[in-house]
């Protein structure tokens, strides 16, 4: 059955005028490196996205090895590199090296290919930087969680304690840098169980047990829980089928404006955008500590700067694709030939296409344009 599915997929890719691939080098539970490849192609007038293949990387994960695996799959299955118009990877040197990276090697056999830096990876890079005060809180939180979770006996004893204290959840989540959503989920569960963790770590004489009595530290933990919840929502919004560069830019711009709003509110002492810290302060009859406020503001400023660094403002060259029916001759994209500009003008005047434009995804609408007969 699996072979039939693969055969059908290969035939569809062959019949498509073009395709793009996404590469992900990942490590499995046995600590073995694997290359996972996804493909986007055109079928029946719509963009399709599928898992293409997975191959173990048995030696060092060099650019040449990764390209050889890709090339072998393409050749063995009768695919054509010249139809590959896009490659999406993370920003690792093996993938992006100008002369010998995977993208550069693919460019040699697929001249029309354009490389894209994975938006999820960019978001993960953008959120890494934070003020020292918050970084210290995060590090202590991760050490505390790992102290409990990394030892089976500790984890079981902690579960018993949570049961005895009537906790809704009885397990902490293990932090890992690999999983994009890990940090937010770890902080969420840790803050929820911080009283249970406090009791457990104190009983074990763990050096960091005292921080769970510190309301300033707990306030910052609550803030980290809140902000990473917002960032996790963004991360999930960048995933899914038919996401395109315009969708990514819209979601990033939305986050940038939210961060600016949060910054203004927090600077004025208003934490209503952050329910965990707001609830913590209210329940303990506390006011927002000046140092915590300053750390929050500094972090929000840093996030805005980092997001703009990893997601630069897009040029207007392709913005006409989002609103082709309002295009004026004076505003035609300069990066198109005269013949292409004429085609844009023609399309902008076809009122009958407007309903399809509103109903279909942007990608599917433009895929269909070469199939639509023009009125005489």
C-alpha cells in the first residue's frame, strides 16, 4: 500500500509543471540523524503538499551528503531538477553555504530555484535573545524541570506528591531546544505546578528550591509563561497547508504590532495582556515590581527588533498578486516585462474572476490562471 501511495505521488509530481521542496534535518528518539523532505506541487489546478521521503544520515551530515541523498531520490524516481523552483531549509551553514551548501548545489541543477529560510526556524531564532534577568529565570526553570524529569524515580515521586496535593496535572514537561513549542509548554506546566515543585525541591535539598518562594522570580516566570504562549500561537499560525510568504508577513506584522501594544501597556504598569502574571499579582496582593517591569519592557523591545531582523519588510514587487483587480497602469510592478504587465492589466479587468479570487487561496487562484480562456 505504501508503495502505491509513493507511486501515485511521484506520478503527480512528474505531471506538475513545477514543484518545491522543504528539507528538515532532525534527530529521532535513538539520537540518529534523519533527512526529511516535503514537497509542494500542482495537481488538478491546486497546490498539494505531501511528505516525500525520509532517509537516515549515517555519517556526518555534510551538505554534499544531503545533496547526494536528494539527487539519488530524484534520479531513481525519474523526477526533473529543472522543475524545482523552490527550496526551504533552516539557516544552517550546511544548507545555506554560498558555494557548497545544499541550496547552492541544487541551484547548479535547478537554475530557477529560489531558496527560502524556514519561517518557523526564523521565529525560533528571533525569540532566543532576552534580558539577563529573564534568561536567569528561564535557566533556573529549565534546570528545576530537568532535575525532576531526567530521573525516573524523581519523576514518579513528584507524581505521587501532585496526586496528594490534588493537582490537575501530575507531570512536568521536559525542555528541549529542538522542539519549537517546547519552551512555552514547559513554562506553562511549571508555573501551574510551581507550589508542588517548591515542596518537592525543598524536600530534595535542590539548590534552586528557594527561587520558588521569591515572588519577583515567580512574577517573571509567569510573564515568560504568558509571552511564550503568545509566541506559540504565532508559531502554530506559521504552520499548515497553503501558507505563503504573504501569510507569513501578515502574521509577523500582527505580532510586531501586538508587541508594541504590550510594551506600551507594561511600561504604564498594565499587565492585562498577560493573564498569568496578572492573576499571580492579584492573588498574592502584589504590585508589579519595577525591576520585573523593566525586564518585561526590555524583552518586548528586543523581540520586536529580533523579529524585524529575521523577517525584513517585504518589497512591494509582488504585492499586486494580492489585489490584482485594483491595479492601475501607473502602479504596475517594475520587475515584470511589458508583455507580463499587459497580462496583469487584462486580468484586472475581468470581473468574472473576482468571485474565484475571493473563494480560493491565493496560490490556487494563480495556478489556475494559465488555464482560464480569455474573452475575445
